[in-house]
C-alpha cells in the first residue's frame, strides 16, 4: 500500500504537464481503498475463527476449548447418585410395621450415568471390568431385576447405555491400581463379586441408582415415590424375599426415621410361576400409595460418624432367622424386650434432635442389644464386639459405640463429638487400641437420590 502511495506522489508532477493528474489520482485512490477493504475483511474473518480469503493464510486448527462432536457425544444425558446407609438404631425392629428404625445416609454413593440411544441396552461398570447386555445377560441379579421391573413398568424394552460408578466406601481398597478412573473412582480391575464389600448397603444404593438411570433413558421427570417403589420391587426380586426396605428407602430419601410397608404390598406384583412380570400389576403397585412412613432426620453438625469394617464378617440373614424364631417361641418375653428396645431407639432419636444426652442414649440402646443377645442366644453383640466397643468408647470425644443393623461381627459404629476431639485424633487412637478393624470416616448425608453434573462423567 505504501509503495502505491509513493508511486502516485512521484508521478503526480509529471502528469500535471499533460493535464491528466486528476484522472490518475482518482484511479489510484480507488485501488487503495479496495485493497484496504479486502485486507480488513480478511482480518475480521480470521479473528472470528473462519478461514480467511487470503490464499497465504492456513485454516485454524480446532482448539481445546472446542470439543469435537465425538467427545461431546460421550457426555451422558443424565447422572443419578444414591447413598449408602448405616442403621444406627432399629435392628430387627425395623422388620415390623409397628416399630421404626433410624437409618443414616452416608456420603459414599453409587452413580448411574445414562446415555440415550437406539442401540440395544448396554450397562458397563469400568471400575470392575464388567459389561452386561440386557435383557439377555442375567449374571447380576440386581441389574437384571432393575431392568425387568422398569421395562415392565413402561411396557417396552429399554435402549441406550448406562455406566455405573461407586465411591471407595462400599468396597475394600486392597489391590486398587492407578490411575483412578475419571480422577476419582478406584480401578479394581476385576469382577465386583471378587471384591469384598464393607456393609454400607451397596446393593440398595446400586439398585436405586440403576433404576433412576434406566428411567432416565426415557424421561428426566419422575417422582421419588415412583423410583422408590420401582427399586423396592427390584431389590426384593433380586434377593428372593420381601425385606423391610429401609436400605432402599434411605438410598432414595436420605437420613430417615423409617417404618416399613406390609409385605403384601409387593407380593401382589412379584413374578409369576414362569418368572415373568405382568405390566398391569407392576404399574398398579408402583403407582399406588404404600402404607409406609418416614420422616427426614439429620445428625447434629458437631456429631461425626465413624464406621469400622470387621474382616471376620457375619451372615446376618442367618442371625435374623434365629432371632425371629426366638420371638415366635417366646412371645411374651420378646414383646417386652422389643418394647424396651424401641423406647431406647426413640430416646436416641430425641437426643440427636436436641443434641443433648447422646452418650446416655447410645448406652441405653446398647444395653438392650446386649439383653437381646442374652435372651435369644444369638450373637447380636458377641463378646469380640463388646471388647471393641468398650475400647472405642473410652477414647476422648467418642460419644458411644454400637453394632449397627442386625449386629454380629460385621461392623462397628461410633458417634464422635468433634467439639471435644477431632475425628483424625479419634481415628489415630482407634488404630492403636482397636487395630483389627478397618476404620472409615464417613459423613452423614441427609440427601438421598439426586442428580449429578453430567460434565463430570465424560467417559
């Protein structure tokens, strides 16, 4: 451009002699304006990210801020998560509609990421190197039951993909390999049946999260009651019995004081003799109002939950059968004991609500569980657990210790007053005094089933 201007000025005086300078001046000015216009147009297009018209400029390469369609397609359409649980009070009593149990939701969660599509349904669990093609693959009874109940409810097969994840608290972390998947989930590298569980209600959380994920393949809008009812049915089918349902209810509604539904509620829609579900019966059961109750609860902010996983383990189903047999054979004694145990449980609920006298309330619950152990001759709190609970209770800051749920040699549950001692200090002492237990700090979570940010599950 500057060359043209210089040329014009140099020859201007010569053109004056011939009287043509005005004509040439306007011609040159026109080309200068045209050149500048084209140049500015290319600069604007280049800044906007489009390919410039100048032949010497190469098209821009895609940047990290602009993900390709293939990457975007991996982000799920919906992600649901459901928490684990600890039955702090209500073991055995929660089996009966006349009693209730305090079930605490935990911050360990199971996640189900749903991606809609027209292909046959595939469910994968990268943490455990597992994949299932449904409905043909029935290796996982909980997954198969969840699919059958949801597809029966909607009256047609489900398509798409669901990816399942779980937090560390549900399984032993022995043998976990690096790197972590999605930077947060343990990579176990083997089938889930080969990894020991910690007793936090993983099957119930799994069923609730998967049911919500399967529903999300069809719609984002569904009530908690519908998910709860679907999950209760699926969980009962997978276990081959109709249980109390407190674990499923906790996974849906969070920390609650729970009173169960009558077994007949679900019995009407269980599979027929041929193992098939009837859509009409499933819909009628799911869409009806169940005779059950729950009230939202929460632990005081200063009270922290510590759980201990005992490697010995106990088959709680066998213990429950023995206690129920004792109850049937000793109606008067069992009625008196259950009434006293229920009063102690309700006293603990009131103490937690008021954040006062929690230590005494926990001691009262434990005394009744020890009484149940003696009278039923079932190891609800065996001697080995008594020693652990006594040792833990002596540590500064520990409000009390009990065997959660059905008891036995499965787990230990402590409540810690963080105003007196930090959880870290308590854990350090526990590892010295009760070294045969794997201790876990788990925060109580008043929230049950919820949605998660889909961008965090781009797999």
